């Protein structure tokens, strides 16, 4: 269990397990939640261990998460019952949160983001890794009075056209319907997940110098780059209001 854990359980399970890569903000968030709630956490991390740890994994480890590395072939089996049974035999009973937190419960939670908005916007934009945030956010926006706000997800992975089907699937599982107020942009991945070429790094550093806030590179920098590029290229009409959701 996490250092200082109180022995609490989740629906009778001894701890929380989840999946993610070395730069997963979701893994980092689960570890922090486990520390706060006094519940043990294990992160099933795609690939081999590399030292020093990435900022995400270093923070997760400091919050008491046990990191278990899974080779990429095995990682593809992360939803197979046989694989989950092997993990249970090795680590004990656990409550499983899927990669990115993208299941019906997670999507319903993300729908609540829309209820926190204190103004009306034409477009709300978020990074898109597994599709859960976009699925929930767009549904929540659709339920607001008027339902005129569109949601745009900026895919941070290369070859992520499948996310469109994934968002539809997640909305169907969570709400029993699929909204038509969202799109996924596929052209701002910068070569793939966690790829940070010089152009992106310079853009993020420039934002930090001009505005005095830290810019997370894996998700947020790509989203902000996309927003600026789409504005410059005339993707939004003059006078439109745009809100960006920081997830990293």
C-alpha cells in the first residue's frame, strides 16, 4: 500500500490498479488520489524501466504507487481476463481503472466539467489521448441549455483516427446515445505520443516566457499549438469565444 495508507478498500478490493505509459498524466493522477485517500495503487507501465524516471512516473512513485513494467506485447492484452487474473494472483485483489480512466464512470465524471462553466462558449477544446475526456465533456456541453457549444479534441497520438469510434463507443456505454457536437483533430501529434520536437518545445517555452505559467509538454503544448494554428488559419470565425481545458 501507499506509505501512510489507512487500509481502506475500493468495493472490497485491496488497492487500485491502472495502466499507462511513462508520460501518462492519468497514472500520476491515480497515484495522487491513492495517497490522498489512503488507498494502495499499482501502475502497469507500458515498456521497460528507464532511469531517471519521467516526471509523471517520478511523481507517481513519490505518491507511493508501485510501478510494474509490462512489455509491449503483454500490454496489448491489458483487457484480457486471463491477463487480469495473472495480475490478481501476483498482486492481490484490485479495483481496475482502465488506461486513461476511459470507461463509463470516467466519462460520466468528465461530463460534469461542462456544469462548472460559468459562461457560454462557442467552442471548448481539450487534448485527446484515449477519448474519455472528450466523450464526457461533449456530452455535458450538449446537455446545457441551448446546447450550442462544440467540443474539439486534439489527438496527441499519431494515427489516431480510431479515437472517433472510441468516443462514440464511450458515449454509448455511458449515456446510451452519441452526440454530434464534437470532432477530433488528427494533425497536431508532432510525430507521436510524447514526441517533443524543437518546434513544439520552442512554442511551449515562448508561452511560458510571455505568460508566466508552466506548459505541460505531452498533452497541453500540442493542444495550445493547435488552437493558435487553427485561429491563424481561419478555422474559427471572428468574435467566437474559445475555452481550452488543461488536463496535464
